[in-house]
C-alpha cells in the first residue's frame, strides 16, 4: 500500500465516509421502500378498443380501426410506477454524489482534527536530548489532544529538570573528586615517589592519601545510594524500625567513642517489644539514618551527648538523631538538604556534601519526609518521618506530625 493509504488521516477519512455514506444510503433506501410499500405501482397495461366514428345515424364502429386505451385506475398505477422509477434513478445519482462528498468531507474533517497532532509531531521532532526547553503550547478547545499536549509539556518540564539536576550532580561530583585526586597526586609526586623521604613524612603522606581515598569512597557510596531507590530491581520489605535504629547506633558507637562522645538511645536498648514497622529498602533506610548519625559524630563537640531515638505518632513512624553541636543558622535550614551544600562553616574532611540530600531523597522515596529542628549554639535534631505500616492507612494523619518528637521524650 502507498504511504498515504497507511496514515491515520486516510483511515479517519474512510471511517467518516463510510458512516456518512451508509447513513445517507439508508435514508434514501428507506424512503424508496416506504413509497414502494405505500403506492400500488404497476406498468400501464392498455387494451385494444375499436375505433368509433359519428355520422347521421350515430356512433359507428369502424371496421379494422382501433386504438389503445386504459381505465383511470391503470393510468394512476402507471403514474406511480413512473414516479418510483424516477425516484430510483435520482436516488442512485444522489448516493454517488454523497459518496464523493463524504470522501471530501472526511478528508477535510480528519485533517482538521489531526492538525494538533501535526503540531505535536513537529515540536517533538525539533526537540533533542540537549535542548528540552521547547514546548508544544497547543491552543484551541480543551479536548483530548490539548490534554495530551499539556501532558507532554509537563513531561518535558520534568525531563528538563531531571537532566539539569543530573548535569549539576555530575559537575558537582566531578568538582568534589578533583580535590582528593589532587591531594593524592601531589602527595605521591612530592612525598612518596622520592627515595630520600623520612619515615615520618611517608606516614603523614600515607595518612593524607587514606583520608582522600576515604572521601572519594564516601562520595561514590552516596552517589550509589542516591541511584539505588530508582533501580528497577528495588523491592520493598517490612522493616522493624527499632532493629534498624539499634543496628545503626551499634555501627557508629565506636566512632562516637573515639571522639569522646556519649551515645544515648531512646528508648534504652533492652528486651523490649518490636518497634514501628515501615516498608522499604533496609539498606537505603540504614544509609539515611547512618548519614544523620555520621554528621552528628563529625560536628558534635568533644564530650557532648548524641541521642538517637525512634517511635510512632498518629500513624507515622519516626527515627531521629540529636546532637549538641553548633546548630544551623535559620538562613541555611532551607538549603541544608541540597546536594553539595556547604553551610556557613564550610565543609569538613570526610564530608561528601551529599549526606543530607541522600537522607531527604530516601525519606521522600519511602513516602515520608525529613525535618530539621535547630538553634544556633544548642544543637540540631534531624527527624525522618515514615508511614507506620502497623497502623491502618485510614487512621493515619494526612500530614506528618509537627514538632520535635525527641524533645517530648527527652528534654534537654
């Protein structure tokens, strides 16, 4: 089949024409059949009648002369018969004209109906992977095609934001990796490569390389955690939040002890019952809670107390970490969860700049939220709210509870 015969416009034309032609033919045929059933139409059947002439004696039959005649009823039936034949001839001509008119009308209507599709196709053809700023912006009635165009515009907007965020992450991650790579290269070239370097200098250089590689490892792990939630292989599991929080606390207990920090758990560890139940990726949630505790261990002053707790409130499970560090200024609280954001105090060794962004992404990926409560000079509390699956969904509040849940259970 030729290309034009495989288009949607051709199929719509055939459909419109078939429907219009079929309806018109049905109307004409119905009228014809109705008249045929109503009228007693027969061809004229004349008879031979002797011809008459009039003379002085009266009417006289002429020998051998005749003419064809019919009664009035036969003439009426013949008139009906001629009318039906004329109607049939005109109907066939009308059907032929209607068929051609239906093709022209169908072609015009389908072209008009598919004009928005051509605009969508033209715009989509002009859009490339490097320029997603174009929009269809279809005008006209708010029909299905306009809804489709607006949906595509919305999808393009999300794709543009996603690509922009991806480019920013790649650029920021590359920038963050340059510093430790530069440290490693400089250390190797200046200290470890020469033979006349003292053991103390080699030890200090080795420690610097270890710190740099640890920072790169941390950054790569955060990037992997950021992409894990969107993996097609991700499968939710039922998680006891108490077991999860206690496991993270045990993992960071030694790091807190090395800095002279006291790690406090709420509720205290012991043979208690099961905690709130959440659904999600255990590895990702452990990573999120570990990032909160890691930041607290890194920033808390020596000799202070770190508190990690969990609980449930109004159908929302929570896990929180509180430190007695410098706190976060109000101007930084809205941006502290942004990727590679470094607060007023700047970054620190071993800090990738992705930790809190990973926490927010993991919490939101589990239909939850992360909240911050902080005061400069008094410390900060980070709370991760997640739906408590041990509660019925109908009994859960539509929004996460407000306030610091640790403050009510363990006032400073």
